[in-house]
C-alpha cells in the first residue's frame, strides 16, 4: 500500500493493486470513476464489439439491483453515471452534488463486482447496439473514419470498429460478457480517479471499503504494434450528395517525447479554431468546404494524424492539393519563432479554457494515470509546450508529407 502527493494530486495504491488518484477542487460538484485498460483492442476477431457491449450491459442488472435501480441511484440525487469505450480504455464515471461520494463508489463497486448480465437484458440491449451500428453507417462523415482505420491498421487489433458487426453482436451471451469483465476489469488493470472537495483520506478509505474486495486473476495482455502499410489512395462509391475524404499518416504513440509537439502541430494545421491553416485556406479563401478538421489519435504503441473534409465532388482534387501543399510547407521550411509563439499562446489558452470542464478534467486525470502512472500537472503541460522549437515542428511534419499519407474518399 503506497501513498504520495503533490500540491494538486494525491496518489494511493490499495493492497489489491487498485491505484487511486485524487485531484483537489473546491467545486460543489464531485466527479469520480474507474479507468479500465480494456477496449476494442483486447477483443478476438470472433468477439469484435464485445468491450463496448459489456460497457452497455454492465448497467442492466447486478446481484443487488435491477437496471432501473442502477440508473436511479445517482439520478435521484441530481447526479448521473455514464460510460464509454475506446480502442484501449473503458471509462465508468459519475458526477454528482458533493456529499454523495459513498453512493457513487458503492454503485460502481456493485457494477464491477456483481454484474449479472441477465439474458433478457442482453437480448434487448443487442437490438439497441445493432441500431447504433445502423445509425453510424448512415453517417458517411463518421463511418469513413472506421473504414480508414480498418485500412491503415489492417490485420491488427486496431483495425476494426469499436461497435463490432451485426454478426458478432448476435453471438454475445451472458457468459461471454462475464468472461470479458472478469479478465479485464481487474484491480491491477484499473485506476480509480476523483476530483472534488472531499479530503484525500476520506476518498481513499471509501474506495478501499467498497473496492478493496476485488481480487480477480490478472492476465498479461500483449498487443502487437500494427505493421506499417503501403500508403493507399482508395475511392468508394456512395450515393451521397457530398464527397467525404480522410487523409492520414501514422505518428508516434502516447509514450513518445514528441506527443505534445504533434498536439500543437495538429492545432496549427486543422484544430478547432477558425484560424487554423486549413480552415483559412479551404473555407475562408477558396470556399471549397463548410468544415475541415484535423485530429490526433494516440495509442500505447502508435498514433494517427488525420484530416477530414466534406465537399462537392468537383472540389475534392483542389482540396487535396491545398492540404498537401500545406503539409509540405510545414515539413520543408522552419516556422518563425513569432508564428510558433503565437501558436503556443493559442494552444495554452485553449488548454486553460478546457480546464473549466470539470468532467473532462476528471476523465483526463484517470486516463493519464492509467497509462503514465501519474496525471499531468498543468505546469508540466506548459513547460512541455513552451519547450517546443521550430525544428521540432518541422521534424514532426516530415511524417505527414504526401508520400507518407494515405487517402480514403467516399464519393459519387
């Protein structure tokens, strides 16, 4: 059992291996949850979609509660409980008015330790997930990202949809759900995170009282790094009014020292602000698109940079040309210190604004501690961003040159 702290974060590890991170906050709303190192990447080909399906059905009944009682437990005090699944993480989390920590922790312990996965609820939720898959496939701007990932991560554990397929969803049983939970929802594979005004000692003792009983067997999980694929340029015909395109390239993963450099570079290229280079060029200057965005997806052993745009079929080629010109310029010429300082100022300002979203701060605290064994202190983020040089940006951009990029287009 260990315990250490700094001015914002306090860390503690229970005897069963469950790590706890506490982030102090004076707010009247508390957030807590469990970050679990389990996602679609941990599925076999016969079980695609199982991690997401378990995340759905964990709310459908325990030895102590029926599904309605689970939902009502937090909502009756004005709070909520929720969950999501990604490629490498499942997050189970709750927000609630201060004073309800024990209620939230006890409920999470019930879900993790005593879920029953009733067959009638499994059958009902199966239809919900199948409808979710259909809804996703009806949205080309969403579906294109999954198809792109299938291609660029072909043959790997990252190369399939988180939701699964209709065929695999039909095969899931209460037993397969219980097996996945008992294998992956283990103390050594999880982090309990908390943000709020409750004292660290109280949080630690509450978690120990309700989650200290967990003692599932631990299974070592190993994922092979996806092999590099030859860059592709593929077009799929769809009966849509707009054409949709994703351009992307592999980049380093979350443990790379260049991680923050790519985050800043992404913000410069096609981040959420209207003054990103691609938005200014494709929308404001040429009027080719309504929106163009770039994204970073970071995994434990690799990452992915993507640009998405939707436009009239006649504008696809000029948009591609302008995007590649922008990426080439960043790789071939060094950004001025003045331009880089402005980009840093904007990015750090966005980080401060994002810090006002308490739920996202709590989730980020859990994710960071799960993979890095500590949460990033705001001062640490500032130091890393301010340390980025023009040459760092140029070297990162070299991995995004046209010869390294793959392209997928849904068009007419």
